[in-house]
């Protein structure tokens, strides 16, 4: 096993941090890694906004459903899908843009790039001994997040990431069996036996973990999470429209 693999396979989300600040030089390396990541046509549709001010960290903790982890983290990065720069480029070239950006595939492009960027930031941060946790709840009060971050049109907040030195050791969460997520040549939909196997592993993990131990398994977790009416982030469609990212003529 090499060092990179060691870092990747040791991943676990960290939600409690020490008081130690994240050194500027390390944050710079993390952003360098993000910028070096693959992206669509080298058009680089991601922006990252760092929030470090204590009061503003508290504000974002509130906006993200009262997640104290954000208030406590030394750095909270917000990853945005960003078509503002490409809009400027089109303007520069005297070319229309609005109809282009509101094509549904651009949502996929933006989400892809943010995912790649955030994954890269997690790996880079963990390589320095830092802990992280992604925060999807940045989309909970999506309209206020846009205001708070001063986002221009065509910039959409997609994910947050808390970074800090770990003050907890939650351990590694077991994942699905490989055969349930990796296929050769063709997908195999006959997954129930593998899910049943994972349910046992997950139930044992939940029961035995030293923090927040509870009864349950993975299929229960999934069913609970997607229980109707499912509406985790109801402001997202309005925020996408406001940012010019979505039109009712979406194609
Ligand atoms: C897109 C995304 C959004 C997430 N949002 C949150 C969040 O809002 N709050 C939180 O505590 N964890 C959040 N997480 C962390 C996941 O719960 C965590 O990665 C998952 O349970 C696996 O655990 P592990 O990272 O410790 O292996 C998020 C993860 C991802 C990838």
C-alpha cells in the first residue's frame, strides 16, 4: 500500500475539531490540489469560498440546520458550481449565454465538478492530518446562502466542507460489499443478498460503535431517509432560477 492509498482508505468524517487553526500554507495546498483536479473542457466551473470569521461560521451553522460542527470548525469551505466566468467570457465574445446555461446537463456538469473538487480537497486535507466533513445542508436555506456569500448570477452553492484538526476518533464506517457497487461489463441488479449481508455488518457496526450507538441497519437508514414526502432542500429550485441556472424552458 502506498501513502496516497493509506490516506484514502483511512477516511472518516470528523465533526469535532481542536482549537488549532488550519495553517494558511496548508489551506493554500488544498486549494492548489482542487485547482489541479480534472474538469470539463478546462473551463473550470468551480469556485470555493472560505469562511473563517467566527461570527459568520456561527451564521452558516444556523443556515445549515444548526450544525454546531460548522461553528466549531476553523475553516468552512463552500464549493460552488460557477458559470459566471464562462458567462463573462461569452459576453466578451459578444455571444448569448442564458439559454445555454439553463440546459439541464449543465447542472450535471456543475455537480460533477463540485464533487471532484470536494473529494480532492478531502484527500488533500487528510494527507496533512486534518479532518473534514462535507455539508450538503448548505442548500437548506439556499437563497440566504447566496445572499450571505454575495454570489453573482450563474454561481450556485452546492456543498460545504468543514476542515480542522480532529478532536475525535469516530472510526471508519463499513461500506457496501464491493460486488454491490462494482461490476464488470454489465450491471447485476440481483443485489438483495448483498444488501442483506451488508445490513448485518451495518447493524453490528451501529450497535458496537462507541458513540451514538443504536439499533438499525442500512436498508432501514435508506428507507427512513427517502420517506415521502421527501423535501430536504425545498428552496433549491427557486435558488437555481434566481441564479439564472434554471429556466422553465429547461431542456
Ligand atoms: C454530499 C455530502 C453531503 C453531506 N452532508 C453532511 C451534512 O450536512 N452533515 C454531516 O454531518 N455530514 C454530512 N455528510 C457526511 C456523510 O454523512 C458521511 O460522509 C457518510 O455518512 C459516510 O461516513 P464517513 O465519511 O465517516 O465515511 C455529507 C457527505 C456528502 C458526500
